[in-house]
């Protein structure tokens, strides 16, 4: 399939960052960082988060201490945080789409590299329960490697893995999430696909799909990546009725609360809204987008197909990430206050902005059609009877 990058050199090495790109560690790190900062009477700010993301741990703590005015050395803050993190690295899951992409590229014979600010010892702990990722890479560069003089945003780690594989920089494609990592990959002269870890993309360069180096795409998740846009990378072949099966099914439960009132009133689509407290842990691993699955409500044993929006809803510019499932069934009564159980099995598309509410409504109904068609496929149909959907 023709792609925007067909006139550019073929991709012969794909390089991944780890934290926030392949593995959902950043929510965990921020949780611990907030506790450490609070113990010194300070509050972790968005400025400190943005400035420290993607850097070596000691560098990140130095930046945080400087910005927040914490009278401790970076080493002291690191020593305080590290034991807390070591106890919890097992909680970090693989981000949606990561295993799919890594497995696909390996099967196609594309060399893979990992370039991370994480130390060797911590990398071992982070990947101890993730053999599919641990064994995926042909070369790995860590933040404490002796031959890496400068960490991100310097390009050293990216140049090292390319050199080890004997691949020219123009044949490398990098996946990064943090501003420091993106800056490093751009400085290395490589093409970069950004999967932002920050809601605002203002700290990332504007993408140019035709550029021989620099940021070529900014995507909401790895699920939205289309390898056929790059010469040398084969397309995926796992789509099911315009959906992508998730690497791991999501099972989410929460209480239905009153939301914005726009689903029924403005759109004519009666979506449910889940309380944010019960979704805190589940949403940490959820990327934004439109998904399909099954739902059950209250004490009923009946399950229904549903299409679900996860994210900020660009049309309405939400201040908080929300989860709004639309159960594809006509209910006689509202079910506010009831427990809702969701089994999410497939990704349909990224979130998108629309020029009008009519265009949004048309697309939502299209998503519902895709959901109904896909969920009867043998890949998904059995999940309608998943034990998680049963009450009690």
C-alpha cells in the first residue's frame, strides 16, 4: 500500500522507548513522586512533570527539586522513592497495542531496539513478568550504560543502538512519548512517531510525514499506528470487521453517574457515565479512543453489545478523561446508581474532532454498526458470556 513516506529511505530498525511508550509505568512513577514531594511539603506540578519525563532518574529528581524548591539532593530523593517503586513495578502493565506492534515487526524480520533512561537493574524488574517484551529486542541501551555519556534529551542512546545494529540513522524509526525522548531522537537525525504522555501536545514539534528526519506523526496510541505508511514495514493483517483485537481484554466495573446530559439531549445517544473514582486504576492503562465490547447492568444476568468512548472528547473539550459506554439496547428506565460491568475487547478508532454535532452523531452511529457486526465474530462472541459480566 502506498504511504506518505514511500519516497524516503526504507525503515530497517525500529527503536522503542520503554516507560510510557510500551509499559504503563508513568502513572505509577507519578503516584510515588507525588508522595515523596508531599513528604517535603510540596506539590508536584505539571511543569515539573513535563520537564522530568523521559530523563534519567537522578536528572529527573534534580529538575523536580530545582523547580519545586525542595532542599534535598537528587540522590536523597531517589533513595527515598526507589524502594517504593521496587515494591510496585509488577503493577505496571503493557500499554495497549504494544505487544501487537512488537510481535508484528519481529514476525516480519524487522530488527528492534530499546533505548531507555531506565537503569539495567530496574529494567530487569520492570520486564520480569513480561517475557514477550523482555526477549523482543536485538539491542538494548539503558540510562546507566557506561558508554552513554549523556542521557535524553541528548541523542547518545539512539545513536548507540543504531551503531550496534549497523543501521544508518536515515533507516531508523523511533517511538517516544516524553518531550525529552522526542528531542533526543530528533537530535539523532531519526524519524520519530510520538505517542504523547502529556495531554497537551504543545511541547512536541509539529509532525511532517514527508520529512527525512524529525517528528513524522503524533498518535494517541500505538493502536493507531499504520506501518504500511513507511517503506519497509508490512501492514497489519489482524483487523476484524474494522476493529483491532486488544492485546489484553479490559474488565472494568463502576457506578453509573449523571454525566454532562449531552448524550441524550444534544446527540440523541443515551450513553452511560462511570464514576471517576472506580475507574482510576482501570483508566491508567486505557488510551483514548473508541472501543467495542459487552456490558451488563445491576443484578441482571443479561449482557449487551456496547460501543465506548474513552478520553477527552475533543468536540466538547472535557477537562477530565471520561469513559462513556453506549449500550446498544433500548432500556425502559434509567439505571443511575447501578453497577455497570464492561468487558472491552476491541479498538475501533482514535478520538477525533468533528466540524459539527451532526458529523459526530453520524460517526457514532457508524461506530455502533461496526460494533454490532464485529461482536458476532468468533474472535469476540464468546466474551458476551464472560464471568466478569455476572452480578455479585
